[in-house]
C-alpha cells in the first residue's frame, strides 16, 4: 500500500494496523519527546536522547522504529547491529549534527593533541567514531567531569559546551555549532514570560544561549523537564513545544507555558501516524552504517552509557 493510502485511513484503523504489525514483525516504537502528539500516543516508550539510547540497548524486539531524527536512529543501530532500525522519514535529520564532519574534527584534534573529544549525541556515526566519548543533554556535565583529561574538545553545540564549562574546572574547546530552535531564545523571552506568569519557575534546555541559561531557574534535558513537571504546579518551559503536549497529558491538573510558541523543530514533525505505520509495514527507511564506522562509534556510545549508570 502506498503512503497516500495510509493517509486516508482513520486513526483507529491506523492504530489497529500498527498493533498488528508490531506483533507480526516483533517491533517496538521508540518516540522522542518532540514528536507530534499522535506519534507520542502510540509510542511504546517516550524519552530524551539518553533514555532512547538506553531503551535501544534493553529492548528484546527485533525491529526498532525510531520516531525522532536520524542521529537517534543511528545510535539505536550502532548499539544493536543485529536489529533492524527504521527511521520513518528519511529527511528527519538534525541540522546541528550536520555542523561537524569527521574530517573537520580530525583536523581540529590535530590542533589540540592533548584534548579528549566529547561529542554530543546529536552527531553523525562518523563523528562518534572519531570521538572519545559521547554525551547527551542530561549527562554532559557528568561525562566531562569523569574524564581524566583537563582539555576537552566539545562538539558540535557551542551553547551546551558553554554550559558545561560553567559546571566543571576543565578547559572546554567548543565547536561553533548550534540548534536553530534553541539558539533562537533570548533573555527577553524569560523576562516576558515571568512578567506574564509571576512566580512561576523557568526551565530551559542546555542548547539555549548562555544569556538565556543565566536567567533560568533550572537547566534540564527534555526528560529532566518531565521530572520537573511532576514537581511543580506551574512551569515555564524553554524547549521545543512538542514536550508541552506530553506534560499536559501526563499532568493535566498542572499548568505549563511555552517560553516561545515558535520553538518548533521542523524535522521532528515530519513523522506522522500514517507514515509510521507505512514505514513499519514496508521496512523503511532502514538505517545502514558501515561496520568499521559502527564499531568505532559504539565505543563512544557504550563509554557514555557506562559512565551514566
Ligand atoms: P534531549 O536529549 O534533551 O531530548 O534533547 C534532544 C534534542 O535534540 C534537543 O534539541
Ligand atoms: Fe536538532 Fe535542534 Fe531539532 Fe534537537 S531541536 S533535533 S538539536 S534541530
């Protein structure tokens, strides 16, 4: 069946087909917190990047459908070479991950021979393969602190690098990458939101610029933000707006306000329910990583998972 035909089916029909296909193919659906609500609702597990990587190592399913962006599906494949990993939309990429390439990083390493390389999980498999250890927004500070080296090259997010630098004694050598969604927040957004909702605490993602982080009450990964939502009657949330849908669903009696309603990651929104069912039915788009690259990238990811226990 063509993708367009799935688009004409009712939600109930799509959900029933998805359930049947999951059984037939022994599949699990892992969804990132920024996915559209219809995809969040049918995901077997929702999470931030670290949680998705951990789930990918613990699932017994043969097929992992990763509803998120490419680096998340690649991480699942790197950790599970024997499993089939599907990314429902081929164009669901993370622009920040494309801001550093393995050859450019190798040249940068040659300029800083004593530095260890920490790569944010928002990177390609090739970049992970030439890094010492990976990190996510939830464990970046702990990973950097755990390393023996004093000098750290941190790629590709300059804002996360700057945040980590404020939390450790290490010399952080940043790469000049950024996330276009989080880099757009400005300190004035916080002043405006606090004016509208006096006394309500603000949490921001560490991909936000330093001047935004400086004005926030909390800094957390998307998973960390869900934890904070459980603890606060009201919260101003500085990240992609998809997360607020999850918070509203899980804590209907609480109030969550987006720091900006314009914070939308376009590629995270490419996967909808018809596409997810079509992808599992047709086995697309399968993630394939050359074995030498995968094996080296696995070292960076497993080191991170070991350090995050
Ligand atoms: P989290 O790991 O915090 O969910 O972040 C992923 C991401 O891409 C943020 O933009
Ligand atoms: Fe990449 Fe930013 Fe989208 Fe996250 S929100 S996937 S960092 S572009």
